[in-house]
């Protein structure tokens, strides 16, 4: 069964005008897609949220149990999904003692009666790539992914050709320039998408009241 990776790989190969995979192997393209996906994860990280049980008088919490966590964005405490008042936004100050240790700077000591709701960024996934079973990208983000991956693939090929004495100097140079242009185009698209996200139109997690 075809995966999202197969579809994206085909689009990248088409942009490179190599649909027969004669110049770039599927492994080459997957490596380029991986680099572009990392770029999207930095520029447009997907958002998620989870809850952690509060512990009486405990302010430090190990977040290693939170799957895929990259950065903590906001923390609500006290939180109780079943209580109308405490289900509303109660943002509190916090700091990260290290990448996975949250420290609450709320006024009162935590109470085990409540939860801690954590909003965080994670990494994008593409179904079929590195055992991922789902895709977190929207259509416009996939388009940026294809362009970025094509750019990375072209630059990698150009660097490889530079060591082949039978290839004219203009070939790798032209390929390098084409790849850099695609990466610049990808960057512009990501900037535009980031502006839309800041404007509040990204609702993948739902409204943060």
C-alpha cells in the first residue's frame, strides 16, 4: 500500500525531472525529505497538549513521559477538565531546569487534587518515513516540504559531482544554484505560513482559551 512518503518522494523526483530514479535513488530522496522535514519542524512545529498529575507540594516534574516533546510553550495550573472553572485557562509561570524537567513557579504549592496541563511543540512526521504511522503536515506544508527536499537533493548531488573529473564544472555549479533557489523558495513559503500561524488561524490543537 502506498504511503505519504511514496507520494512525496514521487513529487520530489518529478520536480528534479528524475521520475525513473536514475540520478537520485529512493534513499537519496528520503535523506533529502528528512532534512526538509526537520526544517519544517523548526519553523512550523506541530502543537500538542497533555496533562500531568500534580503531586502535593512538588514543583519539579519529569516530562520524559511526554512523547515527542520538543519545547514547552505554556502551562496551566490548577487544571481539572471536569470542573468548569478549572477547565478554563490558568496559565502559570514555569521554567525548564533541563530539556525534560519542568519547574512550576506558581504562588501556592501544587495540590494533588488538580492536574497540570502542558502545551508543547513536537516534531512533524510523514507516514512511511522512519516508521511513522501518521502525517502531521497540511497540504501547503507538504508543498514546502517537496520544494525543500528537492533543493537538498540537488545540492547533495552537486557536491558529489564536483569530485568527478569527467563532469564539466558548470554542471555541479548549475545544480548547486538550482538547489539553493529551491531552498530559498521553501524558506519564503515557511515564513508566509508562520505569519498565518501567528495570526491565529492554526487550529490543529484547538483553541487555547
